[in-house]
C-alpha cells in the first residue's frame, strides 16, 4: 500500500532526470541493465578509477521502476598534485531496473568499494546484485521485513501498524525476569515501599 | 601463530558475530559495538591467530535512523534539519552541501549574496577545525594521550560558542537556508571570532608539541594501516585519508563551490599513506582552515544582504509581516507548504572534514524532495579498514579506526 506521505509523481515528470539539461559537472549516461557491466568496464578502462557512490531511486509508477545511479570519478592511481589532478572527469551512469525481479550485475570485482554500496541498495530497495560475494542486509537487522526506501513502504498509519514487527521488537520475545517488568523491578518496588513505610514511621515517632 | 604461508581462500565464508568458535589456530573475537575505541557503534568481528588479525569484518547499522527516508517525507526546507544530523561533528558541512544542491535545482546559485557565501565558507572551515579537534582528542585518548583531549576540546568549545551565537544552537545550528542564511552575524560575533583567530596559533603549537614528535605516538602510528595510492582510489577513500596517500584531490580545489576559488590555501598532502601521515595531514588542514578563516574575516567588514530577495523562496523577515499583507501571505505559504523545487536531479559534492560528501537530489516538482541520497565519506573510508586490518596487530586496529576518523551518524544514517 502506498505510504500516505509519498506524493504521486503521476502527472508530474515521470523521470525527473530527463526533463532538464544537466545541472552539475558530470557527464550523464543512461544504459540498459544488460549493458551496465560492459559500460562500467569501459569507463574504468578509460580512467574513471573511483566508484564514488551507488545510489538507488524508486520512481514507483514509472517503468522501469527503479534507477540505480553510479557516480564515477577519474583520479590518477599514483601520487599526484593539485595541478596534475585539475578538474577530474565525473560520470554518472543511470540504469533503469524493473520492479519485478529487480536484479543487476555486481561490480565488486571491479571496485571493492562497491561491496557495501550494493549491500545497502539490496537492504533498502530490495534490488539483488548477482555475483555479490556477501549479499546480506547491512543497515537493518537480518530479520527485517520489507525495504524501507521503496516508496510503497508504509511509513505510518494503518498500513504501518499492520506490518509485522521484527522479532526483537515483540514483547513476547523478552525473557521473563528482565527488568523493568520482572523480578528485579518487583524487588525494587518492595524496597521502595519498605523505605516509605519506615519514613512514615520515623515521621510519626 | 600464523606462519603466513596459508593463503586465504578466494571467497572467505562470512564471519558471524554469533559464532565465537575456535577453528585450528584462529579464534573469532567480536570487538564492539560498545568498545570505547570504536568511536561510536562499530562492531569489528576479527579472526585472530595469536595477536595477528587474519581477517576483519565490520558490522554497521547500529545507528541507522532512516534519515534518507525521513528527508523524503519532509519539506525541502525541513529536510535540512535532519541531514545536519548525519555527520554530527560537522553539521554545517552537511547543511551546506544539501543547500547548494537544492539551489542548483532551483537555479539560484548565481544569486546567492557574496556575504552569505563568505559566511558559509567561514562556518564550513570552523566546523572542519572543530571536527578535527574531536578526532585529535579522541584519537589521542585511544593511544593513551589523555591531556590532548582537553587542549583540543578547548578550541572546539570556542567554535561551538560561535555556532551558538550565530545560529542559536551549539551542535545543530541549522543556520544555513536555501537562498542564503538564517540571519546576519549578530553583534559581538566578530570580536569572539577575532579572539579565536588570535589564540589559535599558540594552541596549535601546544598540540603539535604534545603529539607530533611524541615517541610513543610515532611508534604507534608510523607504518600502521598503510593505504597505497592505488588502493585508496579503488577502495573509494577520500578526504585526508586519500591525501595522506599522495593524491591531492580536494573538492574545494577540483570543483570549487561557495566561492572557494577566491581563497588561498594549500592542499595538505603526504605520500606515506600510514596513520601518522593521516595525522599530519589533518593537523596541517587545521592550519590551512584557519588561513581561510582569516581571509574570510577581512571580507566580513563589508556589510551586505545574506539572503536572496525572493518571496517565493525565502520567508520575509518577521518584522514585516505585521505591516504588509503580502509578507504575511508569503510567510504563511512558506511555513505551511514549503517551497516547490523544479523537477530534475543533481549531484552536489563538498569537501567535508572526512572527504567528499555528496548529495544526489531528485525533485519531481513537489514541495518534498523525491530522493535525498547521501554519499557519506565515512562509510567508504571505513570500508577500507577491511583492507588494512588483515595482517596487523589487534592493538593497531584501534589506531587504524581512529586514523580513518569515521562518524557513525553518517555511516549508518
């Protein structure tokens, strides 16, 4: 169920990335999921040595539903001065990923830094990166249900209340005797009651 | 003890925090997330053979608060308050990056008054010093140098005072606005700033005297956690940690923003790539930041507006709303509905104290951002710990974490 807060983009631009000329220093490339690896390999060979970031965007009503955005930067692989670096080339590679069976190829073997970035997108968007060596949740607990950065993840309201809670958040999973509801709390209560009783006695005497 | 001959298998099975098991000569130990030297809530699961770390795997996410999701559900103007909470040691750095990105989407970058830009640079550099002070103080404590902490926090305290005077709060002043600043510098600010500028060189001399040639500190840091230039680039390390490996990439120089091209400063660089090099780079950066502050200070003599004059984007001053109907309406609209940002996407980067901080902002034309993706420098710098930790001593792990200077508000968001 769509979150009550998420404004619909139907009627607005379905793809905000395509409606305006580029606003920043990056070259923008849009590729199909099948071409992604070949394109990134080529860019890496051209000198885009650093994979700055991988981000995800959920456009919900658009097809393909998701965009995964690769930010590349061309830095030398050896010591270099400010003048030698100058204004390095920036490239932004956007790839559309369908909402059904959202899968992309992992690039961890090209850039080790992609490891956590891909895990985070898997965790928060539910996009699977095939070939990733250790694809598991990174920010959320392993038993979390759903992918919170999807626009249809219920944020609050009845849909949120109906969403199953993770086991650690359930009261029934708290072992008996755990403060403050268990024996310790009861013992404290007795102690407090005793102290108050003595105080009253002392005051009367 | 490991003989170092057995090569690790190509794809090691993931370590599990729950399993604390002996297998052969190695033992799996969990360090953190409550360990005081992990600078927050980092859990490092290490496989050790004796004192040598064979493999380290990090567990993050203990501080995940869904800031990116929260930002999508707030107005453009409100989201700035939550992004400030990511890197809580340089809140105004985050605010600056977000605000610059939103201004690019609005197409008002050229219209930001010069005085506002100068004051933004002033606070960006002040928070850089304050953030490095925390790194220096806590990093010193990791190595047993307790007194450094008090010297460093003395400087930081002065800077937090300045933030409080200007923005009203010590930690999260929320002083920047899309379109300029919340208000001009109040009376008495410049006198406080002058006092800090005057006292700073002496304080830095003391810090250097305490630490730089301290034999214990040198022994613990030199040759520890070496990152080569190539590894730094492939592992996406930025900021002081990248510059300590010899690559002088600084966003302030490569892609200047907010008028940085006007100021003279050196990009501190070393080539050793070890923890001591990162330490020296950060110390020099503090001096260079103060150099920029002194240049900005001269500019602040000239008065001028600090907010663009556009009632559709910035709320009119409070004094005018009792006198003018239009001002009242504009104020009401901006407070109750926020501002509408034209559709588009933009990537904005700044040089935060930890490296390249980037925001990938997507707008669909509404009054709420469609997506606020952060490129947190700490996340990627910290990831490189996996690379440098294997083969080192357990005691050195503490030094390495400190030298990468992660902030967990930003790693986990």
